């Protein structure tokens, strides 16, 4: 305690002596958050992996448009259609990694390549995962990913083909790492029963996640295909999102792929990046508690105004799940998840989808009126509802995001090393006194 008082005193000294005046950022034209003054991102790289398009710029003004997300030049909605009602995440991984959508033969072989690598190395579960429980599954999973370095015969090899092999192996093992991290926490920290299932090669990626993470290992086809769609829309979001950029920054030092993925995991764990769907769930629970599931539109408008006026929920003035840094008129991922949520609600006999849908329309209308700017529902608004209907525990919300996104991180890592291959080294300006 005595040490704490000393450190607290010194901390306050630091706050006083080290304060940076906000106007200095404008004086030196600092691109805080790597954002331009008009809200667009600073151009830091080139990519052929994915494109996020939600506005256009005219006369240095950011103007709204319908949103598009392209994987290797193919619109995400078209990628979803190409699955043809079957499981599509594995084909999406192939597309992001290799640049074209697989034909039937390529798809069959690649699916088997992934399934053959589902299982963790011998002794990994017992010695790495079960012996080290953590209240944070993201921390636990990150530690496990770093530990895989020790099970690789040539872990520091960052040749392009080696990164493909290591990346596919990592993608394949993520469901087991996530599920076993959950079971370890549930058993050792939450004092519940331990349920360990071993991966089944006959199951798709999405099916395997549900099988491994559920105590009874049971699921319906609709549940698995709904999760598959969630994985597809979260597989990548361009090279400028925080976790992808962090990954390329770290890999630009020529470190190993396990360290790169671990860095991206740490980025995604942060509440400003991952986890927004949990905030949506909490907000909507508060709304339902306030006005009920049978609320009229006027009652919903009233609570929306209270949210915007900082008089309800967390008093932040935010409506979680509404608005996005890039998308203006629409978020294509939200459009896809809205559709699958509607189908899933029929099996689950839930009233919440219609409630969410009404809230979405009214909230977007209210926010547009307040700000005078275009806005739309984003992917987080419906993903949390879907996970809730799938009985996926909150502990898995961000980990599921990471499991889906590893393929995007790997794809950008390989592309960056092959074609940019410069260590990222921006500048900062010293504005302190000389002593």
C-alpha cells in the first residue's frame, strides 16, 4: 500500500508535467488515429485481399453511399450466394488466401486439408491449455497460439509458402483452442463440469465449433449454417482495421506468424475493436426491461431519445450497433446477418428479432435527424442477437470473432511481406521542454 501511494503521487506529477495540449495536434497536422480531417483513413498500404466501401469523396467531402465489402473483388453478398446453401466459410478462406473462389475439386481438397489439421499437437491440451486457466479467453487463446511456436519444426520461417502452410494449420486449430479455453475456464474458475470433445473430421468448420463448445455436442443444421454465415462476414474487413494493421506492423519486423497472430488477437480484445455486440445486447436488454417486448413505436422512440440525450443505459449518448466509421447508408454484413437472424428466429420461436428490427429502423431515423448525417445499422447489432439465440456464452463472443478473422490476418500478412516488405516506422514530434 505504501508503494501504491508513492506511485500514485508520481503518476499525478507525470500528468501535470507531461500533458500535451490538444491544439498541438492541429498545429503539427497529426493524423490522430491515422484519420484525415474529413474522417477518411490515412492511406498506409495497398491490398488485393479485401475492400471496404461505404462512402465516396468529392471536393474533400465524405459523401454517403450503399456499403460494399469485397473479398478478392467479389461482393460479400455474392460470396454468400456462391455457397449455394452449403457451408461456405472454408471456401471463403480459400478465396481470401488464394485469390479466387474454389471450383468443386479445389473446395473438396481444401476442406479436407483443414479437417486433417483440426486436432492440436499431442499433449497440447493437457500441458498448455488445461493447466493454465484464465478469466480472459482471448488472453488464454493468445498464449496458446504463442505456444504453438514450440511445436513447429521451423517456426521462424516466413517464406510465403511456409506462411500459407502455417496459416492454414492455425486456422484449422482455432475452434479447438477456443472451445478448450472455454471449458478450462468453466471448470477451473467457474467450478462447473469439464466437457472435452475431440474434433470430428466429418464436421464442417462451423459444425465443429458448435460440437466442441457445447457440453452435449448437439446442434441443428440451421444453427450451424447460421454460425457459418457469421464466420463468413467476419473473415476479413480490409487491411486498415486495427487488428489487421497491427498484424502487418508487427510482421513488418520479420517476426514469426505466431507472434503476428498474437498481436492481432491482443488488438481485437480491446473494447474499441471487438466486443461491440455485447454492448448491443446489454443495451437492448435495458430497453426491453424499460418498455417491454410489446412496446409501441412511440415508446421505443422515447427510449431512443433518452439514449441520445445521455439519460439512459450507460449515459454515453451512443446507440450501440448503429453507425460505422466507413459504412454510411448500409453495412452489407448487417444485411446478411439480419436475413439469417430472421430465419433462425423461426426455429427458436423468439420475439426478439422483430423487436430488434423495429428498434433498428427507429434508431437510424432518430440518429439521422440528430446528426444530419447518413448512418446505418452495423454488423454488431445482429451478431450478438444471433449468438444469444444460438446459446453461445458471452465469453465466446470476441473469441468467435478472432476465430473467423485469422484467415484475414494471415492473408494480409503474406501480401504485405511479399509486396510492401518495409518495416513500419512512422514519426512523432517531440513537444516537451529541453532541460
